C-alpha cells in the first residue's frame, strides 16, 4: 500500500531502488538510460542518487535509484544501501557468463544472510545487440536461479539499442513492490497461495449481499465500482460468463451467477495474463497489505488505549456475536467445535490465530481435539487480554458486522479498584509463582482438564518464558450466571533469579505462590519468592492480592508445616495456605478463592515496608517471637533485612 506512504510534507514517499552487480554489467548505464533515455558508453563509475518523479511511473509513485560500487573496499556501503532498499535490481552481462554465476554464488546468498526481504529484479545487459543475443531467452538462463531464489520476481534483458527496456526494468522493480507476485501466487504449481485464497474468499462473502453463495450481476457491478470506480458494461459481463462456461464450467451456476470457484479462477487469470495489478487493486480496496493481512490503519487502536494497570475485555456485543458464530459452525450442535469445523471458521483468515504460542494448548480440549464453547470464548478472552489488536483483526476476518471498536472495552485502573474495594472485571489474570517442582505445571494442566502429569505442555506452549492456561470458572455455585474467565500465567524464574519487569506486574490481578507441602525447602524458597515479588510490586506502585497454595497434600507434610505456615501468613496479613493435590483433584475451591481475591483487591496484600527490608528468615523468626514467652531481645547476628509484619492499627 505504498501510495499511502507519505513524507512530512504529505507527498508520496520515494521508493528506494538499489542497483547491484559486478563491474561492467551496466549498472550506471542502466540508470542513465532509464532516466535520460540516452546511452552513454563512457560515464562516471558511480552515479549520485537519481531521483525520478512520479510522472515517470504508471503508478505515479516517485523513486530514488541508487547506484552501487563493485569495489571490494566499498562492500560496507553496498550492504548499507541494500538494507534500506525497497527493491533491488541485480545486474549481469550476457557476454560474461561468470557475472550470471556470481548472482547465485555471491549476491543472492549475501542478501539472505543480511535478511533482506525485498523483491529482486534480474537485469541482463546485452552489450552489443548484433542478433546473437536475441536468440537467447533470459527466462531460460535465469530459470534455475529463480526456482532456487523465490525472492527474484522476474528477469528482463536490455541493451543500448533498446533503451525503453531500461525504463521497463525500473518499472518492474517498482511494480514488484506495489504488486508483488510472491505473496499471492505459487509459480511452481501455477496456483493462488493459501493466504490469497483466504483473502479472496472473505472478499467474495462480503460482496455476496443477498447471502446466496454466488455473485449476481448487480453484486459484481458493486464490487467493480468499489475497486475501480467504473461499472461493468453488460456485454462485458456476458462475455466473461461465456468464457467461464468454456474454461471453468464450475465458475458459474445454473442461473449464470458467479461462484466462489469462478471468482478464484478469474483472479488466477489476472496473474497469468500479467494483470496482477488488477488482483492487488481488489485486495487493497479491502484493506490487505503485502503480507495479505488487514492493514494496521483498519484496526482502531484508540479503542483499547490503556494504562499499565488496565486490561481489555470483550464486550457483550462481541460475546453474543461469537456465540452465534460458534453455533453456526458447530454443525451437529454438540458443543464441540471439531478441528475441521474450526478450519471452516477461520478459512477467511490468514491462518488460525491459535496454532502457536501462547494460545496453543492453553485451553480445554475434547478427546477428538474439539473445543467446547467455554474454551472457545476463553481463547478469545485470552487473546483480547494480551493482544487486543489481534482480536479485532480476527473478528474482522470472520466478518464481525459492527464497528470493531464496539467489540472491546478497557477496564478501570486497578488502583481505583483497590480504592473502591471491589473489582468488576470479567477476565481475571492470576500470576502463578513457585520454585521448581512445586506443582505449577500440574496445576495449569488440571485447570484445563488434563492429567496432572501430562507432558505435552512441558514446552511452555513453545515459549521458554511463560505458559498460559485459560478457562471459565463459576464464581458461586449458588448463584447463576456468575461465570468469569480465569487466566493462569505461569511465571518462569530465570537462572539469574530475574522474573518479570516491574511494568509487567501491573497486569496482575492476583498472585498465587505454590510450594510443595512435603518439602520444607520448597516452602522456604516460596516465602523468599513472595517477599521479593511483593516488595518489587509495592516499590513499583502495583500491589495485588497474594495467596499461598500448599500443593501435593496427598504426601506427608514437613514437620510443624501447618503451624508454621499459618503463623507466617497471619503475620503478613494474608489467608492461610490453600491445600490442593493434583492426584486427588478438586481444584474448584482454589479457583473460586482466586476470583474472590480478585473481586476484593484491597485484601490479602502482604504488609511490607520496602524492598530493602525483606527476609524469609525474619518473617519466621518474627512469628516465633510473637508466641515466645520471656524472650527479651533478638539473638545477635540475625539477618539485617526483614519484612515489616506489623498489622496496621485500626
């Protein structure tokens, strides 16, 4: 969508076309011939930047053509220009076969090494057009190279006797940026690529106003006017259908209306007939960029602008739409959207939004891989929480019929929730902390209906840093319609002890700290962890309720476990540890307590003084001292840092 790219004065931004190649392959001559329509055999070895006005190109976009040096000592300058290029023209000379070999042996591998991902045009320079070179097909000699390097869009030959071909080289370079072949067409199979098919399916469905699965003449005309501002002549429509019946009988139905198959066939023909700009004009009018995704300017970012301690949730309008979508694609109405049904749902999107981390394996699934509605909606809520722009993008792919900004809402700031002593969030994010082997992964597995020892998620959803699990939880078993979405985020502790940046803690509604109740060292490490997280959060200005969770209660507890853990949690002002067992199950009590803590954000906040004063040992010693009789002073040499555990006087 280059035409929308403007400079500070509002003029179209010039496209940078960099010309690269070996010495004597016509780089400077090509630029001079194109710019001045004359050939100069003796010109400077390196031209200054050549600015070509918008009138020079059919698409009315200006360009800056950049000559490059072939000297080895100038390689750094060439690399710099290539990295800033929008398109590259790679030159070789027909009378010097070694310059063609250098394209595959040096230049193209170099561009890949530099991760330069721009279209490349190969220009073959015919030094003396005496008829011999005319017998050589540039397509024939460059075909093996183009099969290996798909970033090469096309190849073209030019000579001093055919100066118009020099202009064509630069035009093709610009055209490859504005109307690239690579994203839309597979030249090996001569077929549209999956993302292009998905985009065209969406365009077809949006243009099918009467929802009968075909495009009638009136709908075709509306599409034509929308994309090209010119209506179709009836004779053109008749001729198109007549050709369609011969070349693609499935393209029109019995009433001679255009089918989806015919629509895809037409767009394939545009490419085969070198009219790729027609296809791209249609795609651009419906908001697609070069990656065949909806462009950023279609996403209302202002609708979810938020502070660090605010979150984004789906509105009732979006939830109702998603319920209707789920019902439509759940063909057998068994509350189980099977994988192939999910595929149909997202067939108008680039791909499913949940194939990769952090969404893959983050929700409940049935044995056949199907997804119940609760899990379906939970995944949308998770995506909205961590990437609302992606939610709005995918709602548009599946044809959300309202203003996209009406699909999401920004919650109240958490600091205000604490001030008001209540939170009305429908999506609660709980950070899960704990030392290694405390039972964090087992908890997340159980939350989404998997076995506690399921190894399928040990990869942390493909991420080495964190894993999510999301599900809906009924806040009260006694009150109907109290379901909320709970997001568990497992926090990974790095080898250097670091966890999360301060800003990330602002997104936490509740934190739970899990320890192995059979292992005293696990308890000790967890108390240290709680002290560190709570003090860091307070210093950053983001405090939140904290709960202790005693895992593996099916095993024998360490000595004095109940007494010690109860005293410590009481002294720092939070609830006693919540017992759970992955083997025995029954986690509903824990999940409801998390929601209750989130609903009362002013409670269960550890009473601390400052990050400089933290120590698990003194928390415990403080607790013991509180119940000791006759102790007059602390033992000399005790740790110099402590958590302040005095409750505030009311």
